[in-house]
């Protein structure tokens, strides 16, 4: 009877220990997958930020050139559209900087 109780105790201990080990191993794999997803998201945000910055710079430059051409050709509509384009480029630059700052904060929060 004591041997049977002892054997059952060992089986239960092994089952509990195996379950705990399995759960721990599974959590480690999930954390590494989450870390990979976080790194991929950060890389994607950096690429998008660089693209937005390039677009905003092109808009500012294009708007400035359009204003110059409009002044040379005495075309008030072109000057006005050039100013609008330049202002939109500046707006995108400011929004991109603000988004980059907030994504840095988000990255810090997510990595903790």
C-alpha cells in the first residue's frame, strides 16, 4: 500500500512538474515571438517615418519652385498653389516629428 501511494505521488509530482515546465517553455517562446513582432513594428515605423520625411521635403521644395515659377510667369494661381504645397510639406514634417516622438514613448512602454 505504501509503495502504491509512493508511486502515485511520484506520478502526480512528475505530471505537475511537466505541466509547469511546459508552461514556462511556452511563455519563453511567446515572449521571443512578441519581441520579434515589436522589432518588426519598430522597423516598419522607422521606414514609414523616413518616407513621410522625404515626401514632406519634396512637397516643400516643389512648392517653393512652383512659387518662383508663378512669380516669373505672373501666375497668381501657381503662386498660391505653391504656397499651399509648401505649407502642407511643413505640416507633414511637424506631424512626422510629433509621431516619431510619441512612437518612441510607445516603444519604451511596450518593451517594459
